[in-house]
């Protein structure tokens, strides 16, 4: 057995002499899941902490860190129309609405050729509804084609997105709960829909621009923690520092959301042990068993998760990667395990079931209500997300300096004397400033328009 972080990360496949490089050529993963958990030992609650930021308070009491207008396509067939409309609202034009961060299109590759009401349909609908209701979205417009399975009627019945417009743009109701919806086949085609949507977005911008930032408690933070392009330093520097931020957010009464279920395999026992209850621990084990069966169906193994870049950066087995990744969740008790894109109402540490693919993972957490993302990288991810700002944490100083336009924070200082707690406090203060409106690197670069990547399970029919 080979150990790292005080845990077994795999087993040697051949004799290894002192000083020899240990990597995937001589190390294999042999981790197996426990059948069930009978007892847990959740840690004591952290001492309460007071902090605040300036956010947008919404009518339902949720708080946004940004204020966007969203264009949401029910089906891929209306995706191009959404992007055409969004592109018409240039930074120069948007200067008329100084309290609005922008207009973005959330489009995807599905919405039809799926079982009506089936799992795939439920997942894409829940994700769209999560973005429509997100606290970082001040106003929204839904655009459909007209013959898809993912109908506005389904979104209304199951997710409360009741249409505001009928055929040819006829206004059905002026009630606050109704969501403007345009159907291309009813409007007279793509160009007519673009024109109608442009007029409606101008009205929505007027509406969203009425919101202003006010001082709120940090308990309103829902922090999604993510890692992408990880390297051998990630689990030593950036991820533990993010874990220290998670603890601080939770101490303030907020929520930290860990995900990427496939990248918890090999470290799940650490989360199970500190779960609030055996029921929570066993739900995590159930999700991991589902992933094993899902991957096995296609002839794969969870150990296939580490990428070529991960391995070039020093990582070997999925267990080693997971042990580093799980540290983003800090040291508090695991409160709940939720499904993909499920609205997150609980406070404290939450695990959302998502794939290990960064865009899909973040999309699910944002749909669940995450109003900020703290994202570590060792190789150099350039990921951005609208409507939720993404703070990039470099695991080493070389990366931070070589990709300075994409990185926000440097955890490489941990290698030269800065403690995890010192880095965590510095990063936490940065989180509060970004929540209050300070721009991230990805926002300055204008990224986030094409990173809406919902995860769906089921056949394309």
C-alpha cells in the first residue's frame, strides 16, 4: 500500500526502491466502498462568526451577488435565437442600466427527443428553473420553439415558471409570478422572435435596474467549491485553503456546496464519518454505488476520471485526487446530500451529486442556488460562469504568474510559509469583496456565456 495525506491512495504494482518516482506506471487504485454506515461522529459546531457583504435582496428573501437578465432556451432549437438577442446588448448599450451586470443566454443541447416527464426531462427542467429563479438573476425571458418536449407548460406545472405571454406575444397576466415566454412558431419565426425578445429584454432591464445593493449578513452566502485542472499541489495548497473559507462561511451561518461525486470516491469515508447522521452518510454511499454501476455499464471505472493533465501535474489514482479534492469541504459536519440541480435550503456543508466535469458540476450547483464559486486549479482552468462569479485559486505560484489574467488568488504561498488558516482568511475577505461587486478575472475577461452545461441522464430518442 502507498499512503498520502495519511490515507491509502493505492497499491504498488511492482517493487519501488527509495527515491523512485511513484506514479501511474507503478501504482494502481484498489479502493472499495463500504456497504453501509451504522454510526457517525459529526464534529462540534464552529464558533459563530459575524461578517457581511453588499448584495441584492430578492422578494423571496434570497440574496444575489450579481444582477443579470437571463435568456433561457427550453430546447436547443431556440438556442441561436437566445444568443442573437444577448449579443445585441453590448456593454455600450447596457450603460443605460448601471445596476445590471449584463444579459446572458443559458442554452443547451437537449429539450427534445426524450421521454416526457422522464429523468432526463426532469433534470433539464430543474436546471433551467434553478437559473430562472436564481438570486443573481433580476429578470428572465424564456424562449422556446413550440414543438419540443420541454414545454413551457411542463416548466409551469412542475417548477412554477408560469408563462406571461400567449401566442403572438399576447399578455396573459401582469402578475409578478409569471415569466415572460416567447414561442418561435407562434411569433412568426426566428427573426420575429428576436425582435420581440429584444423589446422584452429592454423592459426586463428597466425592471432589473431597480434593484440596488444593500448591506446583508454573510449567512446569505451559498458558496460552490470546485476544482478543475488539478495537479499534485492542489490537495496541499489551494483545496485546503478553500476548505478554510468553507468553514468561515459556515461559521457565519452560510452554506458550502461540495460536488463532483466521482471525485469523492476514495475519500467518501471521511465525509461519511463526519455526517450529521447515518442516513446522510448512506445517501452518499448510494450515490457512489450508482456511479459505479453507471460507469461500469460503459466498460469504464471511476479510476478513469483523472485526466491526462491531472497525471502530468503529478496526480495518479482517483483516490489520491479525491483525497485532495474533498478538503475543499473544510472540517464541519456534512449536513445533507442533494440531487443534481436540487434547490439547496439547508445551511452548512452540502454535497450535490454531479459529474466530475467542471462545467456540468458548476451548472448544477448554480441551479441549486450557489451565488458564488471558489474554484481551484493547478494546471490552469479558465472557466467562467454567468450569472455567478467564479474566483480562481492557483495551487502554485508558477501558474499564478504565468496565467495572471485568469487567476484571482495564489495559494502557492502555502509552499513557502503561509499557513492554511492565513490563506483561508485572506481568501475569505476576497470572497466578501467579490460578493459585494468586485470583478473576478473571468468577469473582466467576459467569460461565462457558454458554460451552461446541464448534466442529464437518459437516452436521446
